[in-house]
C-alpha cells in the first residue's frame, strides 16, 4: 500500500494526541513540554497538557512540579524535560566562558543560594544588590536573575518550584562526566523524533541544530549524530520529501482515524510546532504573532490552531476578561464549516477550556471572530513577556 501525505498527517495527530492519561504518564510519554510565560488564556505548557491529561487544570504542572519526574531545563527549547533526557545533556559547557570578574559574580550568587537553601531571585537580589541589566526580550531585569538563569543553564542550579510563576532555585550536585557523548546524542535525537514525528528531512536538521541549547559542548558531534539518525530511523519519500519517524511505527495503521472533537492547540503543541510540516499538512501558514506589532498581525496576539477531524481549519484567540472566557475563532476558508456537528464540537471545546482556566462563564463561537483576532494580551500580561524560542 502506497504511503501518502494523508497517512502521515493522520499518524502525526493520532500518535501525539494519545488518550488522556495521568500527568506523570503524559510527561513520561512526551519527554519534553515546551514552556512559555504568556497566559492567553493559560501558559503554553498547560495548554499542551490539557489535551493529554485527564481532568487537567491550568497550573497543575506548576503546583505538582515537586512530586513529578520532570525538570525545568533547556532541550530544543526551554521547558519541562524528563530526567533521563536531562542527564544526557550534562555536564553542560556553554559556548562562551566567563572572565575573572564574571566568575566572581557567579560565585557570589552561588554562595547566597547555598546560604538560603532555596532562593527566590528577589532574595538573591536583596543580598547582592547587583543592579539591573538589559533583557533579551526588551526592558531590564535584575542582574542576579540573569546570573541565576546562567547558572541554571550550566547545570549548577535546579528549579525546585515556582512562586507565582517565578523560578525558585537550589544548588545541584555536580554532574558526573558524560560516559558516552555519541550515545547521549543518539538518545536525544530519538527523543526529539518521538515527540515531533513524522518529520520532514529539513525539520530533522533544524531540530538537531536546536540541540545547541541543550548540548552546546558537543556541537562538533552533531553532524555525525544526525547521519546516524538518518540511517537508524524509519523513512519514506512522500510528496517529494524524505520523512522520518521512530522504528516500529506504521503511519498507515488502521487505527489512525480522526475523531470529531474540536481542539484548540497551544502554539508550541507538538502537533503544530513544526511550521514547515504544518504548511505541508494543512496548506496554509500559521504564525505565532505575540511579538509581532499589532498592525502586522493576521491571526491575533496568541492564536491557537483549531483542529477538527484531522485538519487545522483555523484558529482561536482566547482570553479571560472579568471572569469570563472569551473565544474568537477564525477560519482559513473565511467561514466556519456548515455543520451542526462542528458547531456542537466547538461549543464543547470552549466549555472544556472554560473549566480548564476556571472561568465563571464563556462566550464566543462559530461566527464570532474578526479576521485579525484579539490585538493584545489579556489584562495583567505584558506584551513584552519573553519565552522560549519556537518555530514562528
């Protein structure tokens, strides 16, 4: 039987949107969940997990973090990573080193964290008064916050919990030397493909390059690891491209049939993360526009791709305003499907989203969207909020 693009698309959706399970099992299966601080109407990690965890509510990951087998760290982006994957990335050596003065400042931060046991950035700043420095996302942040982030990247600190979304750090025991960097890279690339498969060849190269965040110390080994992955993974040429997925999976499996549920996906959900694959699968260009000037937005501030019957047919902008969830959908065709089943499924998804964010009521629906969606963040969310790099 010939393998077609429809098979790959159905396989991508079915394997990623598995039957909802417990939070621990979902995290173990995914391996990595990309994080972002913007709440519109919830953080990306929560929007991703709500489709895969039974009874999930916004903030559950943060509330239960200390009891879960997961760590905040860099992988292909910043997010929540399974401990075995994290161990393959350390000890991590950043591409640029520190001079004597920078080392002194970093050691001073480590001393404060050691004294505090668990260190909120505000308490470190109060102890050191290092002033403020520019942020990569605009504005300024405490210098101590930047040092905490850098020490976390180097694996000298770990995130033990969050307080109102702010990372709280503690010292980490030194990582043992890497036993086999080649094997570690093979494992990391297999985990990436398991999360985002099936992936076109160019996306496999892109994902390998993004490992520079997780394993900058092995940058010179990535080309050989990529070659081994190409030889190891299942592969087929479809629609003029080479596609890769884990060995043992069959994209033509009969069980890969779309259901009738509507799902509003996070911009960084594994189903839609790869914008190259997105355009091949669904024939239009989705873009994440939170950092795009309002006048240039086409979809809206934080448009959530709208999946129905295996097709992403549009998007929805959602926000909680005065206790009410407001959802404004938009459609690639310019109008919603003329289907009572779609209307009912969208209403059900809006109700699920309302319960997930804890809103008192919900509004919005099939025909309520202006073409550009909402123009800015909901109240209390700064438009300059920075998050993990992602395919835009």
